C-alpha cells in the first residue's frame, strides 16, 4: 500500500529560488528518506532522517521531520537548473520487513 | 564502476513471451530488491531478498519469479507477459537487513529496465 504522499505534484521555479517539497505518511516509521530521479534514470539517495531526529542538513538540502503530524519536508536552497528532477520520499516502516515504501513524487523544474 | 547494474536497459517484446531481467551489485550488500515504476511514476516494491533468501513478496502474480543464485545477483523472470506488465523495473540493494525493527540504510538503485509489451 502507498505510504508517502508528496505535494506538490509539480513545482516550477527560477534558478536561485528555494524549492520546498512536502511528504505525508500514514504509519509509524523508523526513518524517512528522500531520493532524486532524473528523467530516464534510476533513483539516487539524497538524505535519511531517523524517527528520533527533527532536522537534518546536507549541502543545499534541509530535511525536517514531524512525527506527530506524520510529515516531512525537503528544502533545496539556491536551486540550479541541474536540480530539475523528480523527488520521492520513502519510508521504512516500524515493525515491518526490509522495504522502502515510496510516494508518487514531486516533479521539480528549475528554469535557468 | 557501476554499483548496481541491470540488463537489458530496454526490452520490447510481444504478449505471452517469457523474458528475464538480470541484476548484479558489486557493493557487497546483503539485501536486494525489485521495484516496479508505472507510467505515473509510482514505485512499488515487488520482492526483497536477503542473502539469497526471499524476505518480501508483495502480492506479485506468480508469473513473476525472482531468482538469487548468490547475494550479488537477483534476476527477475516473467512468464507469459501481459500488456499491463509494461513499466520500468528497478533493481536495488542495501547494505544489510537490519531486522523487523529497524532499517537505517539507504538503497542503491540500478538504472532501470524499460519493459514494453506489445
């Protein structure tokens, strides 16, 4: 069953602007991960945040996690045209087997 | 060096044929997966293997049969292909199966195999 739901489904911004994508999920999790998928390519792991963490940074990426609201956000600062891709959140659920459950993704377009 | 490699990258075949997709990882990971991504980009797990043993089978039709000859390989065989099987299939691996209570590792994905059934 689908776990994560990203919004917006699509986002178009100008280079230099910040991009924020949100993810909501339904069940208790061990961790939440964000992946990027360039068109026609595989998924690349960006960042993992554990259920006992609230915020994490990696370069221009900032991820927050609110387990009480079962939601997470991914912020990309100072976006570049090369950031154009689809972004997926994935959850590793508590008490479950070894698997990641993905949302439908946000398609980000960064215009030069 | 390609960490997770799948072959072929593209596969066009007629209905009712049988086809296989191969996957190999050179990362020394214990766990491997098959995911299916449909035309709406929704990714759904199909199978998970840990050290050659099946861990997860997500109600996939019996026409799909994974085979793991060793922990570095997880192949997917599909019998009697149907139009609805058209999708992109991704193989992935992760360092370890942390057990039912935790999974703290990321997954590494292959480039995908675009299967088109005509």
